[in-house]
C-alpha cells in the first residue's frame, strides 16, 4: 500500500507559524514593558494568523467531510477546553491572590466566548459548517473582504462566538480554499533566476518590519487592533481611518501568504514534524506558558526575559508537537467524543 506523500511546504509553514503563535502569546506579558518585545509582537501579529488561516482553508478542500466532522473535530473540543479555561480563570485568583468570586457572573464565565487562543478553534467550526453554503455565493471572496472591513463599524460583532474574527479572517480561509497546488508552485518560481524569485519576499519582510517600527514608535493605536475582535471605535479612530487601516492589514496579510509560499522549504526539515502536529500545540500551549513566565519573573533584565520567552516557546512547541503527545491528545479527544456521540 502506497503511503500518502505529505506536503512539506504546508508542514514547514505550519511548523513556523505554530511557534509564532506560542511566542506571540508569551510576548503578551512583557510587550507593554519592553519596546523590543512589542516590536516583535506587532510584527508577528501582522501575518501569523492570516497565513495560518489561509493554510487551514487550503486544507479544507473536502467540503462535505469538513462539515460532517466539524462538531466532533472543533465544536466539542472547543467547549471542553473553553470550560476548562473558564474554570481556571475563575478559580485561579483563589490560589494566586486569595480572592474568589463564589458565583460566576456573565463576565467571568461564558460557554461561547472563547478563552484566549480558543477563538480560532470556534472560527474553524463556523468556517467548516458554513463553507458549502458560502461557496454558492457569487464573488464570495470579494464579499468576505468587504464584510471583514465593515464588520468593525459596529460593536455588535465582538468576542462572543468569535464572530468578529471569524468574519475578519474569512477572506484568508476562502483564499486558501480556492488556491491549488499548481498556483502555489507558480508563486514559488516565476523566473529562471532563484534570487529574483526570492527578492519580492525579502522586500515584503523588510516592509513588514518597517511597518511594525512605525506602528510602535509613531502610532497611538493599541496593538490589539491586530486582534480583529473589536470595532474601530474602541481605538478612538475615525471610521474612514479604520477602513483604510484594515485594507492595509489585508494587504500585509496576503503579502505574507505569498512570502510563506515563496520562501518556506518544500522538503523535510526540523519544522515538518512540528507542522504535522499543530493541533496538540495549539490546544495545550496556553497551559504551559505560565511555567515560562514563572522563569522570567526571576529575571530583572528585559532582554533576558525576551530571550527566555523565545527559548521557552521553542521548547513548549517542540515538546507538544512530538508524535507521542499528538497521539495521546488525539486519543483523548476520540474518547471524549465517544462519550458524547452515538456510534455510527
């Protein structure tokens, strides 16, 4: 029986991106105290989730299977881990500060407001469920960009059910779905000269760094603008300015999709196994970040903290992406689903 060949371009891209997810979440705790950390944070947030969502769409070609398995693969794991996360945030103060609210309120416990990184899991559920119907719309890709820009005119779409992010990142998901392996190959090599093939990507990366520098040093807009989970009014900017800025955000995001397709190796590398097992990393990494922060709290140097967070994020990503961890996590989810669903 012939073993299915893996797409190493996709695996390597996912491997780097999931590390950036872990690092980005780790930087959350020092970015306001250290400008270099904030610069790195903004640079990562310019592109890491747009590219990650693009790849998710690319891997969603089997539309009906995706819809059929969406509840098992995304909704039930989301609910389980969101409840766990809510309980941790509720009970955590009891152990850390001796403070505890006996009766959880609407603000402290929510089944469908994703805790921290879990928004992507719920968004994946919605995209998988809705994709067969979305594809019936004419010009759905253009419509999704318009929706992503204008959804932030109102505070109606926020963190609840990850609605704002689901709509905002939908163009990347759809672009990934519509992309073919042949199109990706054309992005990788459009001339006979290798240096000319890579030059546009190098320029885009430099521009991305410059944008982060300008944003950090000359902008009064909060970094959370890149989270895509709130309206323009939350950042005290005019509607027209917000629209222009988010058009720029889309341009940057899609430019970095090109960068990853163009620059990432398409052969087996250190990143390949990490990229093969990103689900266990994504679900579990937030519970390990605390140990990294515990280490950095002992340091007085901001540079030392930053280096520790980078190394710690590498270690967490490496450990959680091992085959043994991924298999254990997959079996755990399978057993959980067997408790809930009738055997087919």
